């Protein structure tokens, strides 16, 4: 069985070491490895074994991130799955387990780093793929449920890959998700595929394409669904980046009308279920991108609510980025403080670093030093 090492493993190790305030010599002493060996790991000259990654996870208290970035190619696992599946009919219990796993992974998404979540989702997606191609006897309903589970898994995989800026792989998974959803006649997943492509377009600086994709998602989204709300919010953000303040305001008013009758869902952390707090965060982001003076108050309120709750670190980091950008015209030094806190949290997704760059550019244009943020970016920002 071959082992695949995520190409970001060396830089991730370096980031964790620096966050811990350790030199290579210090880490060598604590982990009981030669300094030269650790240097080779950080520069990518040597590849880690699972034992080494686990030891470094323990010493640096990473929560298992370094180990999770080492995965096998899955060939043997897939073969074993295929053998087991073809040996008997697919049971309802198996399918129900997959559906539960979809929800669990979607709930884990907002609080789990992409490097940790990706191999977990891929492992389940491999199982779905094996079930679909196993040739086992199943009813039409069972087949559709497996396709729907696979569609959600592929969609979530694409979302995590976008967070990691692996756009080619993400696009492939989005096509798979859309194909599975088309076969299952599942309009919600198809709309989410368009919305996810819209988010990717925003991240890569193409708000025109993002607007078209988000509008397409609105067109096919089922009435009253979470994706209809999400697509509406996404059109607002695209319009904000396009500089159309009037249209942005109309879209935000529409979003507030849609959200106002909603109660708190059973699983508000679920990435594919909308909740009122998520709407407030989107409004703050949109106002910030539109350059609206109200953004400062809105972003401050969102951040205060998230800090009081304390359980959504990625949303907190994003809210700090919103507040930092909103504060640029009125208090650039506090803007620096907020963005620095977001970076230090280690929860800025790879796909959100462009927002950090916008704040740095704004500070530079105002003649204010960006040295603190530059240093933090060098230490924390993943290499392209």
C-alpha cells in the first residue's frame, strides 16, 4: 500500500512549530529526533512516517492534524469493501448509516480544519462509490438514497477542496455531485453545486461569474430550502463586490424577509442547513464588501455573539476579517488587531486569505505599516 503525503505537510509542521514558539533545536529535543532530520521534514526533502507524524502531533498538540495529512491510496480498502458488498445485498442499515455520516460530516465542517476533514469525507465517498458499482441487489429507493448520499459527500468534498485552494479537484467532485443528483432527481444538491461554484468564483476574483451561478442556484432551488437562502445571500455578496450598492441593499432586504420567520434548526452547525445567525454573518460580510458604513456595527455585533457562544472558531475568524476590513477607514490600528487575531487563531481557511490581503493593501494605501500582518502571514499562510 502506497502512502500519500499532503504537499502542505512541511509548511504545516513549520507553522505549528512556530506557533509553539519552538526552534528546530527545541523541537528536536522534545520529540527526540535529530535537528537535521526535522529540517529535512520541514523543507520536504524527507517524508514523514505515521509514527513520526504522531510523535510530532503529540509534542506540538496539533490534535492529530499532521497524522491526518498522511493517507494511503485506498486501493486495498476499496477492494475489501467491494468484496464485502458484493457478497450480499445492500441493507437498509448500511444506507441509513451513510445518511447519518453525511449529517455528521456536514456538522463537523465548520469546526474542523480542512486537512483533518478531507480524508474522513474521502473515506466515506470511496465507500459510496463501491456501493454504487458493486452490482449488489437493491431496490430503486435504495439506489436513489445511495446516490443522494454520494451527491452530498461529493459536494462536501468539493467544498473542503475549495477551502484548500485545490480547484481542479474540487471542480471534478462538483461534477460528480451534480451527476449523482441529476440521476436521483435531487434539485437541492444541484442548486448547492451551483452555489459552491459561485463561492469559488468569489474567492478567485470573478464576481460576475459568481452572480450568474448564484442566480442559477436560486432558479432551481426548492421553495423554502436552505439553499434558496444561501444562494440569495451569495448573490448579495457578488453584487457587493461588483459595486452595485442599490442592488446589494435590495438583496439583503430580501434575505432578511426570508430569514425572519425562521427558528433555530436542530443542528445549526450543519453546513447545509441555514440558521438566522448565519444570515447575520452574511449580511455583515456583504456590507463590508460593499463599503457600507453600517458594516462596522453589524460586524461587531456578529463577532460579539460568536465570541459569547465560543463554539464556532472558523466563523469567529471570518467575523474578525469582516470587522478588520470594515474598520479600515475609521480605525486602521484596531483593524490590524482584529485581522491579526484571526490569523493567530489558525482558523483562517485557505480560501479566505485574499480577504487578509485586502486589509493589508488598504493599510498600505493609507500609509500605515503592515509589518505585523506581513510577519504573521509569513508564519501562518499556506504556500500556494
